[in-house]
């Protein structure tokens, strides 16, 4: 009961408290979700559509082996700035930065289509990656602001479907455009569609909260940016035959990256207004969710690295047939992800997420029994099993993490989830290459065989998949340990935003 002072009668009148209204989502929540799904699909599509055009780009731009930087530059620009974009969205507002990111992505796409040589294309891919970073980092936070906790899992599950659709549609759409209009068309197609997306974002996305009085941590941002880029380049060079993990350049890059990121954490713990408030990691449900996600994505990156070699080198599938077989994973994910999100709104996320990781771990273990005489059916059902488990895990895990994160740090919390995804993919490739190559080479040396020998290759892949299975099992243990997740802040239905304390 509250007490109110009456100014005329000088009486203290007891006023009954008004019962709190149940939280409600934004009235146009599905339009907001559709707009975000549009941008997510475009950014995800562009991360996979370029791969099929690399041989053509290499030939027409005379790029040579440096053509790999067309993919690597996009990955580096996206991953190294995710945390920075998340912090900026907390300062200037998520709507403003999302629209800016969409515009940068479209402008970068236009420049990529106009590129005149390999290195100009690499530079323009960096611009495109910066725009994609804003989209990836901020979209989950806007969903978290727009939907009440009981509906976030379903919304994030639908976004998971869009990500799977973009990944699987990239090679197909890219092949069609490449055959008819040339490599530049895969970038030009983003311009008219992207302009429509910018207009929809401008008219549909709701206003968002800001923290304008906070200073931006330039030192922390610089340490993080340089540290991540240095570490990722080292991890990318490590598996390459011309370098190797014991090469001085690789050791220097990886070592420098680790030192810079350690310096970043040291600085963040002492600066007055850090880019990343380390007390966020004291919220254990959030910390458990992001580290479970990291382990899951490490296994996913390792699998995506090994499975094409297994299909084409050992099973002797054509690239076209291998691509069709690999569609089993994204298609299964697109069907299961909405189910996982729906269930997470009804059941504690720890149960759904943990069950999904256990299912994925079993799928990786079954892959560890691979043989060079398998048919396509053996690969399809195992890929579907892994994707079904990951579909059950990803949306409930993201929903649980964002529900646990404080409102004032939700942009950073969202971008950390996206950062763990990209970092996991890169680390997964490095782990898979290290385990596969070292086991294969040791077996070949012991038995006086060539490293390309089928038995040596199969044994190396066996151990790589066993490592993946172990990583995902560890992720399941961490996921189960999170306990129940509570919403970090009450929800204000008048603004469609969780209210600050």
C-alpha cells in the first residue's frame, strides 16, 4: 500500500495499489520479426553465396591463391566488430544502428559488384562485413526488446530457420546468378532488395532505449579489434600446408592475439565505463549459455570443414552431388529450430537445450564410425540427427541468455552470442585440421604410407569426430548447469521495452 499526500485537505489518504498488468509484446511484433528476418537472410546468404563464385572470380580477376581473402576479409570484419556494434547499439539505440548497418551492407554490396581487381574486392568486402556485423549483433537484441520472455524462444527459433535457409540457398542462388549474369551479379542483387529492407526497417522497427551519457571505450575497442583479427588470421593460417602450426608467423599471430585479448580483459576490469562489463559473466545462466554455444559452434565448424573432403575425396562424390547431400543439415535445422523455440516458451530452456546437445553429440559419435564404402544415406541421416539436435539447442539457448542479461547490456549480450558463433566456426576449422592432419600423418609415418592413404585419412577423421562429440557433451553439461532462467527486468507494455529499474 502506498501513501499519497492530499494538498488541499492536508490528509494522508491510503491509496490501494493498482494490480500490475501482465506483460505484453509490441503490437506489431510479427512485422518487426519479418523485417529482421529479411536482413538476417540477406547477410547469411551473402556469407555462403560467394564461395561458389570463387573459382570464377579467381580466373576473371587473376587473383591466384589470394582469392581466399575475399571470404576471410568478410569473416574478419564481421567477427572482430560484433562486440563493438553491440556496445554502440546500447549507446545510440538499436533501431538507428540496425538501419545504418543495413545501409552499409547495401553500399558495400554495390561496391563489391563494381570491384576491378582482387584487392579492391577484398576492401569492399570489409565494408560489407561491417554492415553484416551490425545486422547480426543487433537483431537478437531487438527481438528480445520486442517480445516478452514467454515468446522470445519462438521468435528466435524462426530466425534460426531463416539462418538455415540463407545458408542452404546461397550456393543454389549463387549458381543461378553466376551462370546467367556473371560473378558481379551476386553482389548487385543485394542493392534493390536491400533498399526495400531499409525502407521496411525505417517504418516498422520500434524506438529503442539509449544510454547516451556513457562514454565509448576506445582503448578496449582497439584491443578487442586487433586481438580478434590477429588471433583469427593465425588460426586460419595454421592448417595451411605452406605454414603449419609451428611456423613462426602462426605462433606470433596466435600468441599476439591471446596477449591482446588478455590485455582487453585486464583493461575492461579497471576502466570506469568499459565496453564489456565483466560483471555480465557473473550472471551464470548467461555465461553458461554463451560457452555452451561456443562449444557447439566449434563442433559445427569442424564438421563443415571435414565433411566436404570425406564426400569428395573418399566417397568420390561430384561437387554437385555432395552439395545435395549436405542440404540435409540446413533443411532439418529449418524445420526443427521453430519447434525448439516453441518448446522453450513452454519448458525450461535448460532441458530443451541440453537434450538438443546430447542428440547432436550422438550424431557426431555416429560419424566417428565413418567408412570409405558408405552410401549417401549414411551421411544424410547422421547430418539430419546433428542438425535436429542443434535446432533444439540454439533458439532456447539464445532465448535463455537474453532473458538473463540486464537490459542496459542487452546489445552487448546479443553481440557476444553472435561473436561466439563466428569464433566457434574458426576455432572448429583449426581444431579439425589439427586433429585430422596430425593423426593421419602419424599413422602414415608409422606404417610407411602416404598421408593421402585412405586408411590414414579415415583414422584422422575418426578422431576428429570423437573430439567433436566430446566438445558437444561438455557443452551439454554446461548447458544443464545453468538452472532456471529469470527475466532480468520487468516489461513495459507502453513502450514495448523492458523497463529499467
